[in-house]
C-alpha cells in the first residue's frame, strides 16, 4: 500500500496592500488581538526603554501594514487625524469564508458573511478592542470576468522616446532595476517583474517626452531603492484620498514614470 503526503493546507491570505495608522488605548491588548486573532506579525517590537517606545508598534499580514500608536488619535496616511475607534479598514482576501472561520477558530467574533451585490463582494466585519471596524472581503465577480470571452485587453506596453536609446537601456537596467529583454541601437525592451517598457528612438514620428503610470506593491520600499541608486526621484511617496500612495521619477531625458501603491 502506497502512502502520499497530504498537500499542505493553504491559509487564507490578505492580497491587497493596506497601510494605516490606528490610535489604541492599550498596546498589550491591541497586539494580542492583531497577532493572536487576526494573524498579523509584529515587525517593530516595543522596547522597554525609553518609555515612549512602548507606545508604537507595526504589524504586517502579506501586503497589509498597520501602525499602532497609543493615544486619543492617530494621523493616517492621508494626513488626517482620526480619533481612536473611528477608523474603518478593508482587507481583500483570497478566501473570505476561510478567513472568517480562521478568525473564529482563534477566538474572534466576526459578523455573518454577507453578499453585497452593489460592490460584487462577500464581506464580514470584526471590531478591534478600541472599536475600529475591520472589513474583510472577496470579489465574487472576478472568476466570471476571467472566463468572459469578450474581455480583450490584457497588458499595456508604454513607449518612451529617447535620443540615446543605449544610454537609456543602461539607465533603466542599472538605476531603475529593469532587465534587458531585447536591445538594439534604436530600441530597448525592458522588463521588471510583470511590467514591460519600450524605449524607442526619438524621431519626427516620436517627438517630445512621454509618461506612464505603474502600479506597485510598496511605494516606500521602491522609493528608498531608487533614491539609493541615484534615480531622479522628484518627490517622496504621498498618500491620496482616492487610495493611492505614489511618487514620480524622471529618466535621463525627462520621460516621467509615476509609481502608485493601492492601499485601500
């Protein structure tokens, strides 16, 4: 009789970036809730000295990041001060039913799972010890979209004109972290992760400068990387009320790339 090792059980995951600061009244109680109940991991451990260091902590779960601060209010990523207990966060998950069951197993008390047709999601809510509302959700429309034969658009390949394509290829490789897919004197195909950019020779047909927008996972980490490599970074990452934390750069000849991290 043959035996096989069972496949490891896949735990439900948060799959979309979220970055928020929350005011809490009791750091010990909040850390216990976010780690033991929600499954977040502590990345910045409060130190016993100096005393104020006990008032701040940071936790992560996949692409989600939460900063906890002891106090009556916390300044969020948009620059607004939100009182303790007033925040509402949304976490998109790959399996909302399994996530809810996991929270219950760990001792949490989430609401019932509901299907909300107008946003095409199944969601539930849970409240932290200070009353902040945490929503978890999963799209029930995405699977049908993937099978829709009328969906034609898949990926964009922005073209950025340069006088010196060879210098541009070197810059995108050495400074911006792209890989050379293909290069010749008047063309450079540059890849990084899931993104491909086309560097083309500036001509009568392709004049001036161009721009493009790239969605990313971590604006602060990429900003730090590009600054360290000497890229022409125009500004620090800024979070906007429409849910993007973004910053712009210019390449060697003035083409602009803006990087944006969705956070809610």
